[in-house]
C-alpha cells in the first residue's frame, strides 16, 4: 500500500530541505526524496557564503536587496553555523574599476548590510592592506576596500535544515532516486522512489539544476540556463588570513579567495555548462584560469590545488548575456503553465535566500491544498528555539523584480541609475574629506 502525504518534495539540497521544514512546521505531512546525501551537489559546490551579492548592484539591484533581506533570517535561525568573514577587495593600477567606483559600490551595499547583520565597509591604504594580507603583491596597489559576508558549511546547513524538518514530522528518504512521477488522469499524484509509491496531493520539484529533467518525468518543461562554477581547493585552511575578492586574469569578472575550515577555496568560474548537470566537469582551462588569477596577487601561492569541486547554477531561462543573468527565483505552477496539475517547481535563486524560496513554494502548495497557515521558519532557529524580535526591513517589489528580470537592459539601467547618483554623492564626500582611511588597528578591532 502506498504511503500518503500532503506534500512530496523532490530534491534534498538546501532549498528542498527548506521546503520540507517550512511545510512540516505548518503542520503538513511531508516527504522529501533525495537521490544522494542532503546538500551534496549544487549546495556543496557553492562558495559557502551567505551574501547579498555585491556585484548584482551593477545590474540587478533588487536581487541584492531581496537576498540581503532573507540572509538576515538565515543569520538568526542558523547563526551557530555561520562565521563572519571580512573580505578585502584590493584595487590596482590598471584594474577595470578604480577605488572610487568600488567604494561607491560598497557604499550602496552598506544600505543593505544591516538586513543581514553586516558591517559598514572600510577603506584601506595600500600600506595597511599589505599589513593585513601579508604576501599580497605590492606593485601597483592603490588601496583596498573591506566588507564582510557570512561563511557557512553549506552541506551542514542543508543537513541541519532537514534535521529540523524531521523533528517537525517530515519523512526524509536519502540515497533514494525518484524513478517516476505518478499521474492519474493527467494529474500528478505522487512519486515512485526506492521501490515505494509515495502518494501526495502536491509534488514540489526542488531539484536545483535538475528541475527540468524532473519536470520532464511529468511531461512538463522548465528550461534553465545552467552556468558552471568551479572552485579550486587547498587543504590549508588559511592561505590568506582574510577573504579576498580579486579581479580575474581576464579582467572580465572577480574571483573569491575564501579561507575556511574546509580549506582555502578559490573561485568560482561562471561559464555556460552542459544541459545535463550530471555531465558537469572541471576542465584544465578552468583550473588554469583560476590559478593564474590568484597568482596575479601572490608570488608564493602553491603551484596546484589539492582538489576541485564543480556545480551547475540553476539560473532561470531568460534573455540577455551571461553577465546580466538574474539570480531571482520563481515558483512555477505546472497546471497553469503546462496543463499538469499537482506539480509545482521552485527554480532559480541562490543559497542566501533559500528560506524565502521555500516559503514561496509552500505558500503555493498551501493555496492548492486549501490551507491558510503562514510560514514560521523565520521565527525559530534550526534547533527549535524562538529567535526573538525580528527587525523590520522593507522588501523590494516582487512585481517590479519579475518585470525587470524579463528586461535585462532595463534592469541594468535601473541599477546603474542608483549607482550614478551614488557616485556623484561619493565624490562630494571625498572632496569634503568625509571618508577617512581606516588603519590596521580599526580593522583588527572590528574583526577580532
């Protein structure tokens, strides 16, 4: 006899785990099915940062705003897993963006940092930067900016979120591939996995870069633009004393250098990947690109990484060049989209807004189920303790976000209009001497 659930969730990455937790906390009977270990694929291959996305301010300001907003909830609910990471952004003579441009960008980011308990940026002289990051190339260094993000063991975040879902009553089947989506009269009524039939009133497809393949099991489609991201890993957890964001060797993008308990990570790349996420592999060209990028700044950097890791980013299908792709997310109702009732897909997004992605997916499922309970995932830590008072911050307009996602040039113009006005105000402050340099002592005091 088949097991029966209100909701079956396909995919045990951080988003799928978030969906299971949200639904279970609302009192729904939930089953999550994951073919491997929780968070073991796309989640594990991320840069392991809960961040708003500084670079999105150049072309997708509302995604930076929305991601910072939900990152605050993640800090409150999973704070014991997070560690504040100062990130130094060195600026050299000949870089594509100068000190004033970079500082303007971070001044704008400062407006959103309080949402996620981030701190205002600092500006450093070249001399102070070299004291903080010994071994950094001195030639041509004009100065540096410092901002901070939250480092997290991403796979542990997914596992802890799923543990929270289990305590709330969810069933989790790991190492259990989904063999089929069950349909009756055209309606999705559950899944077959591991030799079991799991009947469900609604199935939520949260399979990350595999969402199109999973939707295909029900005769639906959800085209993505899969972008491949490779990181190089050195076992030494502290090849640098702080995080770094450096201009890559091609000057077309930036690369993180992240010291962490998992080693020192350099990356990611950001290039179109294969249509099949299972075929995603790191290439020698990617390794060479990242190695040359980090060695631009460190003469004595180790010659070769100890390991590499690669994943596919599940970016929603959209027009525009790769550099302008929105990291927004959307819940797709396949009844309205493809004539396949009973199936929802949560697509796009990033780890830093996984909680609100899950909330949106479960809201859509509850509408199908006729259930009116609201999300409470923001109110309790992953261990079940109340988070206390939650600061109120405005959220960006969802309607405007959706509109701009479909019009990348307008989205970029919207972002650049803010930056243009901010640049003028920045220059006025600099002229008036209102932005003094920070010294090493101030940096150590802030990030002790």
